[in-house]
């Protein structure tokens, strides 16, 4: 056994790979993995949950359905909607050059600066709807795209410090617990703000109503900075742990087998899911004919699904591993894609129960995939070179997440006017879109089977725990004692 071991809760150890990756080889331990930490969160981590909650009261307005609906009022095509949706993940490419500066600036200062700039750009967006009397819709849409670009650029640069910061701060044996609580905070706050947005916009929203939402978003973003500044800071790895004076060997990092397999899953997953949020919203507006307020109420159920992920996972993620959860979720996404395909092909009526169920499952499955994915990355990424590993991990998936909605948008626009009856189904641009995303989910499921997590349970063990053992434990607790 070599002198270098991966910091991992699955016990994976490898011979020293540091020289091949351009780092010095040394027996460095992960401060987040101290046995004395047991199952306790470090002091002050509650501020991270408060930051997540207030941040989630802000960004869904700018990055979610309200912004898509406002862009539709300005005449945005499917391609433009794809650009709006893909802009945030595309600009995470700036994490690559930014990662080299984290050690000099520090984790907290790096994130704080970027998040502070985001708030200023939200304030600029709030002015755009008020310009309806002075400039035309095309000019307002162009100005909005410019401000969104600046918003997402500042986010893309500063976010490269977040995962290394949290990975160093949170002990290994409670990372799944942390991710579950973080997701609960985000989804509860997101549900709240989307419901508020639905009532704020109503049936036929005026420009000032979109301005009011964006002002609220800016205020909540500013409040989140208060808690961000209170999260305990940690020292980035020393210069000898980060890198040498040689250029960062990105190719060598990407070719480490467990990491490369995870990157492949992220690419396929991003291609499949990247356009679903934007184009399900667009379908509800253009094809189902729903109003803005009703669309937001329906889509808010996705955040309830994400919130319920805390109950579904509980301690399972740390106990059973990430791989079975990801397999379970990809199977669920196949069912979701089939449901939207049936709606788009007019084989199923878009009733409220059907739409709420699909949105709920989308939120639940997305939250589970994200938590399992990040936890697996935390497990296989080493201390040495952590900043660069995480930067590459974030950028590869995010680039595909950004390209995906643009590609799907171009496809949907190119098939405008297609509507052919075939064996009782309607073959149209949206039904083809949902069918093709379903095929990509099949590929993603196959790639998940190849992920390396030696101590992970099987998918069958996960299903047995959810469907059989957990209900039995509930009945034992509720059954009256003699």
C-alpha cells in the first residue's frame, strides 16, 4: 500500500498518485475526517443552513420559472430560453482559472465577494421591467440577457471555493446528513418563494410585479450574505498540498478512473435534465395554456419533492452509499420522462394532479441525485489538489448543463409546426424532446452501474430498506404495547 490514501468514507486507498497529478506526495490527513468528530457538526455550521435558506429565497426568481415567464412576455424563443437556462452552468467554466487564486484569498472571502456582486446585478434586473414605456421588448430582452450574463459570471467565478470549503469543514461521516439538511433548507425556502411569486404575478402580471419580485430577490440575497460571513472559515491546503510551480495537469486529474467515471455520469445526466426545467415551464404556458400564477403554483410542488428527500434519505446516504441512490433516481427519471411524453403526445390530459405529481417527482429525484453525486465526489476527491479536482468536477457537468438547454431549444424551434398523428399519439416538437431525454436517461442509468464505490450497497438493498424495513420500523413504533 502506498503512502497516499484517499480521504473517503468508503475506505478506498490507492498507491501514491500525487507525482502523476503534479502534487507532492505526503501522508496528509483530511481535517474533516477526524475520528473525534463522531457524528457532530462543527460549531457555527448552522449559519451555512441559514445562508442556504436565504439564498434560496433569492435565486429561484432569477434562475427559475419567474425569469422564464418574464422572458416569455418579452417574446423569447425556445433557443433564447435555452440560453437563459444554460448561462449559469456554462459560466462555471471560469472556476478553472479561479481555482488557482483560492489559496491566496481564502474560501470565505472568495465566495462572499462573488455573492455580493450577484446582489448588485439583481438590482439592475429589477429596473428592466420598468423600462417598458421607453424601449421595446427586444431591447429589454437584450439588456436582461446582459445582466444575467454578469450575474452568472460572478457566480461562476466565486462558486469554485464553495465545495472545497464545505468539504474541509464538514466531517466525512456526516456529509450525507449535512447535504440532506442543506437540501431541505433550500427546497423549503424555494417552495415558499415560488408560491409567493405565484400570488404576486397572478393571471396577467404587469411589469411592476416582476420588478417587485426582483427587488425581493435582491433583498434576500443581501440577507444571505450576513450568514455567509458567519460560517466558520478554514485554511485552504498549504502550497505543498495544492500544487507545485508546474502547470496544473488537468488531463491527468481527469484520467483517474473513479473520478473519470463520475464525470461521465455527470455529462450524461446534465444532457438529459438540462432543459427539462425550462421547457416543461414553456410547455405549460404555450401548449397547456396556463397562466403565470397557475404555472408557478404547479412548479412549486417540485420543491416539496426536494424537501421530502430529507425524509427519504435520512441516514441512508451515509449508510448505503451514493451509487444505489443514483441508480434508483435514474429509473425514476425514466418514469418522469414517460409522463411528460404522454402529456406532450396528448395521450394524457394535463390535469392538476398529474402535473403536481410529475413536478413533485422531478424535485425529489433531482435533489437525491445532487446529494448522492456531491457526496460521492467528496469521497473520491483527495485533499491534495482538492480545489482543482472540484473545479473540474463542477465545470464538466456544468458545461453540459449549459449546452444542453441550448441544444434542446434549437431542436424545439427547428421542429416548430410539426404535429403528426401516429397511432393515437401526437408527434410534435415537445413529444420528441421528452422522448429523446428519456433515451439519454437510459444511457445515464447504464453509466451509473459502472461507478466505483466499493462499500456501497446494491440498489436492491436500498429498495428493501425503503419499501420493507422502514415501514416495518414505523409499525413497530406505532403498534400498541401490551
